[in-house]
C-alpha cells in the first residue's frame, strides 16, 4: 500500500478517512509521537509526528512515510493490509486499518490501537453477519472484499429528535475511538421526540448510554436516544413520529446534558445526518 501518495490535504484528494493513514497514526501513537485523532487524514500533526520518527531513526526527514519510515515503526509496520488473515491475538498496521474500516462500516471496536482483542473480534463477527458471511471472527479474503464495499445507507427518512437542534460531536473519529452517532446539545429536561414511527424495542439503562430508548422503524432501521434524564415510553409500545419519548439528560458517560442520537441499519451505525433533513 502506497502511503506517500495519501499525504495530501483531504480536500485535494477527495478522500476522508484513509485506513492507511489511520494505521500510520496508530503506529505513531504507539511510539509516543502522535496525540491527535485517529481520523485517517494526513494533516500537520501527522506530518510532524512522521518527521520526529524519521529523526529518531536517523533517516531522511521529509515528513513522507516511505518504506524506510514504515520500517522504523518496527513490528507494527511489518504487515500491509490484506497481506495475511487477521484473527484474535495478532497486532500491527493491518489490524489498525481493519479496526478503522470496521468503524466506518458501523461496527466500532473501541480503542483504535492495532491490537486484535475481544472487542475487535466481536465487531468483526457483527460485520460478517451483517454482510452475510460466516461470523468466524477471522478477516480473510471474503471479509476483506466485503470491507471494500460501500457502508450501509439510510433506508427511511427521519425527523430531528429535538426542536432547534444544535450539533456537538459528529459521527466519526474522536480521539483514539470512533463516535457512532451525533450529539445534539440542549438543556437538561428538553423534550426528545421519536424521529419516525416505530416500536420501542428497548427502554432502560445501557452501559455508557445511560437511560436509552431504541425504536425499530422496519427495514432493519433503528434509532437510538441516549443519555436521557427520563424515559417516557416502555418496551413494546408503538409510537408515532414526533411523539415525546423522554427528556434530555447527562446519564451514562456524558460530561454534560445532550442527546446522543444514533441510526443503525441491520446493526451497522451510520451517520445520522445522512437520514435527516
């Protein structure tokens, strides 16, 4: 995989979130040289970290991660993506690229660290099931081909779950993890509305999400409403679009009041902004 060609501004190459650059960033982070987001975009922070690695390895300092620079990452940089089957216990560049691809396909595995642990295995199995493949937790040729396809797309139009929404964190890389929804800022107690008619399939406490409501809308599409201070619907009931289902809060892993809103298609998290007007 040629990484040097990817070291262009995202706007210039028309690409957002290169798995190769993400793997490079994970490798640089593992050497204590990079503290930015694992976003797959080769910005100034990534280039500075590459130059520091080159200085440390006593090779040409040009900010371009060629073959010698990659060798300077040691064992981490040894295996290009697609050069071997990936399974629990292996580590390296290709695992980091796999984790990044899985996240953009809607199956985040926690920290993007290039270490194929239990969470990466579970994310891979969920992706394989969604793609109609045997869920064996091994990324072989068929799985890698499936990861080369386009991620899931929204199937149904949705309405905003809050009136006058103010966006906070969006869908995508956040630090060394991946944010699987959007955060909509609002004061505690602000009403939250169903984005579309459907059946409530979960209403309760969920680790990280705090008080969470999940609504199934058919065609494999579900919406998730997290960090609520109160839930106004129970599991099993049918709600129409625009019905109040709870109130904004800061329960679970939240530093302040906001609504965490997710859209999932057959288990895959997609960017909610693709389904919203």
